[in-house]
């Protein structure tokens, strides 16, 4: 059986200027991690400018959970910026 492809989940709570710089960096770091392990990446799920604590829906997170449930993706890669720890 072939290994499942990975998912990348990128999110930042606040992106008031809309530059997506932190999102881009998270995705690049996760892609590099996957490449070092020779993992395929099935999809990137991005919730930009949505706080996890706001109570707002995170549509891409929900889509990722659905894809995990169906087996479309396997491991989830998430790069957490140091300030978020």
C-alpha cells in the first residue's frame, strides 16, 4: 500500500495588511520538511487572518478534517511560528 500524501495546514490569526508573508513562510517550511522525507503533499489548507480563539469558522481546517476522515490525506504538517508557542 502506498503511503498517504501529507496535508499542510497554515494559519495566522492576524494579517491586517494582507501580505500573507507568514502563511507563505509556513507553507515553504512545511514543503521543505516533506521534501526531506520524500513525502508527497496532497493539498495545502490555509485559513488566513482567522484566530482560532475568535469562534469564527475555519473553512480550510474543516475541509482538512474531512479529507483526513476520508483518507485523502495522511500526516498533517503545521509550522507554528515561535511567537505562537
